[in-house]
C-alpha cells in the first residue's frame, strides 16, 4: 500500500480551525525576504480550483486570488510533524513492514496479513477510518503488487479514496496513460521520449531498452522501462531501521500509571534484543498513547548521549507517562507503548591485548 494524506498541511489547519473548512486555503513557506516571498507548500482542493498549487510562488498564487477569498497561512512544520508522527504510529500497527517516505506518505507491506486483494481492501478501509477517527483528516490508499504500482494507484483517485491495481489492471489502465504520468518522469524526459514516438506508458514498455539507455543513460532508462512494465523489486524498507516501538492493548481502560506501565519490562527486553542484534544504541525515547477516543498521542525526550540499555531508562518512560496523565486529565488510556529512536552504531574499541596479537 502507498498511503497519501490528502492536502496534509491544509487538512491539519482545517482541523485545527474548523472555520476554514471548505474555504480556499494555501499553506505557505515564507522565505522572509519580502512579505510575499516564498512558495506554496500545500493548497486545498477549493484553492486548486483557482489554479493554485504546491510549488507555485506565493506572489503568483495571490495574483490568481482575484476575489481575495484565499486564506494564506504560514506553515507550522512542528505541529504538522506531531500529527504526522501520530498517524505513522497508526500505520505501523497494521503493517508487516512500514516505510515512511515523507511527512504525508508511507508504504505499508501487508503481504503476510493479506493474502488477497480483497483482504487488503478491508484492511485499507480500517486504516482510513482509524486515521479519520484519530485526526479528523482523510487519506488516499493505493494498493498494488509492488511499490511503483501502489504509488501509481494512489495517484489515480484522489482525494479520500482507495484504488487497487492488480496485474490485469496494470495493462488495461496504467499502460494506457500518457507517459508523463509515470512516476519520476518530468517534462524534459517526457519530451525526449515523445521524440522517439513514445506517447503512452505502454509505448515505453514496448520500446527497445538498448535505444532507451542511449537516450536517457543506463540507470534511468532501466528504471523507467521496468516501471512501465510494472516491475519493481524494491522492498518496503522497514521503519525499524529508524525507530522501534512496542504497544499493548490494556485489559481495562485506565488512567492509573502503575497499571498502564505494568509489563513495560517485557517491552524493554524485546526492544533490547533488536538493539543487540544490530549493535546500536538510542538517543530518543517516547511513550505512545491511544485513548478510548482512538486518538494516538506521543510524548518523548532526547538524551544528551547514546543509551545502551532500554531497561535502564524505564523510569524516564514512567515519568513521561505521569506527566502526560497530569497534562491530559480527561484522557483515558486504551493502548500504551514505548518507542526508541535516534540510533547510533556502537564501534567496538580495541584493547591493549588486541594490539599485542
């Protein structure tokens, strides 16, 4: 699956301020040089209908806003990151393997959980509902038999949708699209391909690979040719390489810190085993909270140095939990977990005895 959060920055701003819902909105990355210098980071769909889109200069976007109805807001990256982190935690609960590729996109390998596309569709609907219930925003899911197909599937039906492309659909649907629709092909490459008479993705799939390598270079040519044929052997890179987490559902919903925290030593042992296998330490820890309202929240901290033992920092986790409960008196906890990240590889030091050998 490729899951893409719809107009993410704008959607978060609409959730934060419901008065913005349904009105043209553009989230801006201001450079600070002048009042309007910078670019549009995200435009919601009403703003897109006016021709405003991401990457466009703010000055140009304001010229398109002839009736002065678009709200131009500065990007709040820290807040968007908090929301994104909570959503990514939701994805990880459903995935066999998980890879975040940007603040609003992630690949999920669900091959073990879903042996058929029908099961994958049901799981995708669960995920979409969980995200909407938790954060009040929508996402689009593309399902395919590899990463490029899932990516292409997600682009065909937006927003707030789900699209499946199997082997038969790839030839019937994807290969009939204009070649410029293939992920990764820009305007310049599209013009080069059109000079060779390549108009559709299907044309590219049938084109002589040797000639394509001469025109585009071996690496790009092979990648585009493979993708045009629905071939992509790149695996979903498991997010465990960046973070590790372990969650549990409580037998009873609770606000009692001791009850919620019980069993965390077992979490520590599981995470420690993963650390030891990779010979790494960690610098960041966080608690993961899922409330009875199915809101996913996190609270974390960063150490000044690399930590080697998860069990040794359990008191810090407990402190984070107690602080969270104190700061959120209305929240009742349904699921609880702990997470580590900021990994550092331990380099083995040689002893004097080693030098004598």
